[in-house]
């Protein structure tokens, strides 16, 4: 980096900045250059410094950590009490398992506790900072990075990485940096306004890596059906399935939200990647609106109500079990008149009612795409990465961590756990590589 192009160090007090700003970056050889200062990059940089590596952390944006701040409805679901490869989708789940086992959720809890952040447990095993603010997490990470002496440079987008034996040269507008190792933590394509615009994939591909096809994951789904859109704002627990050509592709239980454009909530977000990757717009989602009740038990309940209250309106019978507005919409879908009473229900109507309650087909017209996706499915192939240390099998000295890799978790803190685990492994790998280079020279 030439003097006129030098970037301001955001985290240092001004007195120290002055000293750093007079340095010419191109004359420094770093042990590791971490590209991307999101969850994975901050973790990789902190652990690299803890392991004694001279570390620079570069980010294309002026402000870092946007996803940490917006995550979990700004509360940041840091991890989950129980994390396994079953919570992820990947072409190489075994690699995901090994990475997670080497740095499990308990290590994440210990890591943040040591930084003064207590995590509190919520239903579904989700762990959040006790302050219920993602800012607590971002500040703890940036404070630790600063304390350890990570050189953070923002507003520096890396456009190229070249091997210039015995090190790498990273280039961008007006700067070039030399480093013995590189850790790519550039995220995927989800929520591109946060800085993850997919440029990391191009950097990986230029180094010879190939990708598992990417697609949005954990993104809302859209519908053209006005009847559903009218229920906007309504939320309830459901079981949701994606069945294609008589094959169940995926099934989730959880909260479901009607929106003014379609469907959202954890159950929908979880199933979205399966619907999108199926690439069949005709594929229908099937909803069970009474997930806690078996169909046979419901039939028996209806029979008992019919005996006890034969004049009860079907609408009221349903409204005791479901939000009233939804009950009315389901009756419309089953083509049952609003005033129908229980003992007037024909066999056909009864079966239609059972169908909309237990196997209601939702037609989906599309998805909200990467713009609203919490994570990217697909990415750098895990079989091209030595998973114990996240090192490229094609380019020794190049490492990967976080969302850029082919692993996407469901809702519940799993994607951050992947970032913490793979970030720590990559730092260990960088340390090992630097040691090997030292022995060779
Ligand atoms: C709305 C929302 C809510 C979420 N909630 C949760 C949650 O509660 N729990 C959970 O586990 N997960 C959640 N996630 C997912 C989680 O945020 C991501 O999985 C995680 O942040 C990925 O971390 P990362 O470091 O790999 O990538 P990112 O956080 O995307 O960071 C990548 C960084 O790299 C930088 N960059 C990109 N290209 C370059 C380049 N060429 N040069 C320099 N810098 C570059 C970007 O500016 C960015 O700062 C949520 C995501 C979203 C969008």
C-alpha cells in the first residue's frame, strides 16, 4: 500500500493510528491475511494472534459485522446447546461433523465467557447474549481482536490473490499485501448489502477451487394466492413438508408466518433452500396446521363434538383450535359455507376439511432470494479442503472459514457455530503452515 493510499485503522486509539498509518504495508510480510471481518474472519484473526501469528484482517466495507448486528432479530443467536452435522446441509456432511466436533458449542460458550459475555438459553437450545444484543458480540470480538494486536483494515476489498513464492500477494484498489498464508472468510451471497457479494467465490475459483452450486437459503417464500396474503401478520406453529413426485424431500416443525408477499417464519425459512434447489416451480409445500394432533385423534374429537354439540358451527369448532381468520380461510379453501353446522357436514366436506388442516397445499411463486437470505447454500467444495485445519488441498497456505464453504445450517444458531468452528480450525492451520514454512527456509 503506498503512503497516499493508506487506510485508517478503525480500532486503534489515534496516537497509535498515527504510527501505523506511516507504515508502508507492502514492506510488511504478514504470517496470515484474513479476508473478510465477519463472524468467521474475526474468529480466525483472534485465534491467529493468540497463536502468535502476525495477522492482518481486511474487509471491503468501512463498517464491519453487519450480519452479527442484524442476526437473530438483532439479538444474535450465537450458537445452540446441541449442534451436529444433522443441523446442516452440505455435499460433505462428514467434514461438517469433524469441524464441529473439533470446536463444539461448549467451546463457543467458554470463548465468549472469557470475553465477559454470558450466553442465556432459550427454547430450542438457542443461546443468546444475556444483553439480548448482537452489539455485545461484535464489541467483544473487536475488543479482543484489538487487544491481541490484530491489524484491522476496513474499506479494503481484495480483488486478487496471487501466489508469489514463498508467500501470497493480495491486491485491491491502491494496495497490495504480502502474507505467508491467507484465510478466506468472505461469506457467500446472502444479504449482499452487508458486504458479502460473492467476490470470495471468484477469488477461490481463481486459485483453482470449484463450487457446489450456490442458492439462497433461509429466505422467505412468495405466493400469488391473495387469500394467504390477507392473513399477513398471523403466526402459528405448523409442520411443513416438501413432497416431490411422491418423495418427501424435507420436513420441519416450527413457527410459520403469513406475510404480505407470502410465507416466512423459521419453518418456512428452513424449508426454503429445498424448494429453491428443487428448481420445480410446480413443487408444492404441504402444511399441517395442527402439528400437535394426529389426524385420527382429530377425527375422534370432531365426532365427540358432533354428539355433544350437533348445532355448533364448524367455524367455531375450528376457531377453538386455530386463529379465527385462518379458520375462515381454511373453510373457504375446503369450499365449506361459513355458516355450516357440524351435523350438516357432508362426507366430502369433512374430508376436504381434514385435507386443508392436515395436508394443505401452498403454491409458491418464488422466493425472496439472496436479498433476504440469512445464508447461502453451496459454496467452496469441502472435499477440496483438509477439514482438520480448513486448508486448501490445491493451494497449501490458503484456508477457508464460514459461509463461503459448502455448509448451511438451519435456524437456531448453527450458522454462527460453523463460523466459530471453522474460523478456529483455519487459524490452527495457518499456524501449522507458518511453522512448516519456517522449517523449510
Ligand atoms: C438477517 C440475518 C439473520 C441471521 N441470524 C442468525 C442467527 O441468529 N444465528 C446464526 O447462527 N446465524 C444467523 N445468520 C447467519 C450468519 O449471520 C452467517 O452465517 C454468518 O454471519 C456468516 O459469517 P461469515 O463471516 O462467514 O460471513 P459474513 O458475515 O458475510 O462476512 C463476510 C465479510 O467479508 C467481507 N468481504 C466479502 N468479500 C470481500 C473481499 N473481496 N475483500 C474484503 N472483504 C470482503 C464482507 O464485507 C463481510 O464483512 C443470519 C444472517 C442474516 C442475514
